[in-house]
C-alpha cells in the first residue's frame, strides 16, 4: 500500500482577517503555528513517516511543513518547492475583505467567484498593490492574473504526474503541504470527485489527510489522521 499525506497550511493572517489571499504571501498566525506543530506531533505519535516532502513557494505552507517536520524530528527530510502547488490566484479579489465584497457585489456573485468550477474572479485593476511581477521568487514564472479551480487543477495535475507520481510509484512516502485549492485539485483527482461536488469540499487548516493508495495510485482509503 502506498501512503500519501496532504496538509493544508495552518491559519494565516488573512484567514483570520477574512480576506481573499490567493498568491499573496502572508504569514501564519499564532494559532496557525500551533496547528502546524500539533499536526507534526500527531503524525509522530501515530507513526506516520516520510521519505520526502513537497510544498509551494508560499510562506504559510513552507512554515507549516517545517514546523510539522520539526515536531516529528524530521527537518532533515528533502523538500521540493514549486509555484505549481501555490494557492489559486484570486485576481482582483486579492486583499479584499470577504464580507465587504459580498456587500458590494452581492452574495450570489461572490459565491460564483469563490465556488464555481470554471469561472475565475475578475482581473486585478492596473496598479494593484498585490501585483507579484517584481517578486523575486516568481522570476521566469508565468504568473496568472486570475484563476478558477479548473485553472488551478490545470497547473497542479501536470506537476503531480511529473514530479510526485514517480516518487510514490518508487515506494516513497510523501507529504505535501499546500493550500485549500491546490489540495482540492489533488483530492478531486485521487478520489474521483465530480466538478460539481469538489467546489463544496472544505479542507480544514492544519489537519493531515491520509491517503492509502494501491499500486496504480487509486484510492483505497482516505481519512483525517485525527479520526484514527
């Protein structure tokens, strides 16, 4: 049996402030730090171990990974970082308060932007303070202007197939620390969830999701480690 663990980063500053975050780089809150450490301690106590790890280019996911690994005594494990595991890009919604955005555009429109499968948020305005063009980590990266969940899946799955699948098929135990929507992309693929149903799937922060996979990487079982 092949084992894969997914973990969404701990609570971030903009999670707490109820703002659309996407590709913008924000740190963990104190609660987010506690969630990451608790996840690592839980994995250590339950005997879950890894051979290598993957994460995004974003601080909240990287810190969650490192704090969890430190709690496990596994900071030395090799880690590959890729922008292809970044959160979905929220375009012109980036930085906005979610409640204020609903008041301005209406609940139905915001729900479409947030939860539809293939309709992206609006493009950012020119001169947006959340422009990442000068961010050194994205030098040479085709930074999206906005993304639907469908768009996010289109960048996550090729990376999964190219970089992660070969490691799993070689018998490696893998941990991926990423984001709500990049993990939705993987869960949709691994669990065969429909386009309609995946938009309603909530992935909580700081909770390891364990996949038991067969040799063809088909799901045998999926569960939250805290429930075992």
